[in-house]
C-alpha cells in the first residue's frame, strides 16, 4: 500500500507541471545567456580597419570617424620621401575586424629628421663596430676616408666638412664620413683620402688644414709624436 502511494505521487499532474516548468526555465536561461551575450558583444560583427598608410592625419581621422572608429598617435618617424603628418604605420593593421569605437594607433611622419648624440666610437671602436652602431641609429654613412693609423680603427668623424665629436647632436639627415686607419704608420706620411665626397651636400675637406689637424697614431691607439 505504501509503495503504491509512493509511486502514485509521480503520477500527480501538478508535480509534473512543476518539473516541466523548471526544465523550461533552465533551457531559457541557457539560451538567453548564450545569445544575449552574442548580441551584446556584437558577436560575428565587426568593422574592417581601412588602410591608412601614406594618408594625411586629418584624412585618416575623418575616414575612421565615419566608420565609428577612433585614432590616436602612438609614435613618430621620419621618411623624407613622404609629407609631414602622413601615416607611416598603424595598429591594428588594414583589414582587421574591430568593434565600433575601437582605437587605431598610428605612427606619423615627422616634419624634420630626428637628431641623436654621436656615441663614443672615435678611437674606441673598429670601422665595423662604428658602422653598425651608427646605421642602427638611422645615420647614413658615406665611403670612409683613410688616415695614417691602425687598420680599420676609427679616428674621427666628419659631416658636411666639419669634425664631429662624441656627444654632438647630429641630424640623421646629415651623412657621416668615418676617418679610418689605413694600416700604415709614420710621422711624415701624408693623409691619403682615397674617396671623394659622394653626397652633393657633403663639402670637400681642406686637405692642407685637415692634414695639420690629424695626428699620426700608433698601434696602441695613442697619439703619435707631433
């Protein structure tokens, strides 16, 4: 009798109605969370980032704002072939799908070439070491000019006809010429410049005055007898 009453409770329509209602609520919550989040976050939808390279900053600003995006300058660079304030690089890149209001970070072209202090390379490094340091900083090197001294050792720097010292701030637009040892020694040897200026703005050196200014060098990188 008791067993019959126990199983009889499961045949109660009221109980089954509650169970079905609870199951429907759970299913509705699951679907609501899934699709609700997708709608809220615009799942599967996005704005493709346009290609801003070589565009003016104002033009890029107007284009992005018309697409519901924002722009922010994160860095500057220098390319003399392009006008000032044009876009050199962007993040995210062209074609990337982003949400409305996303910030596009850009690098803009500077109106003037940057300037950097000359590192301590004179009488402190080989030609290869000095070349690597200067080119990494953005400087352009003309063919070296050779002076009396240890082979491939850097004894000076010249830019546009004047000597450059360690710490001098020089524009990367100014080409540099390294004075490099030719491997010959002797106080009475003349300086042998084996290459002529290859850059139109580079002024030829006054050989007589430069010869008086440049000392001879020994094997220990010291200054020889004057």
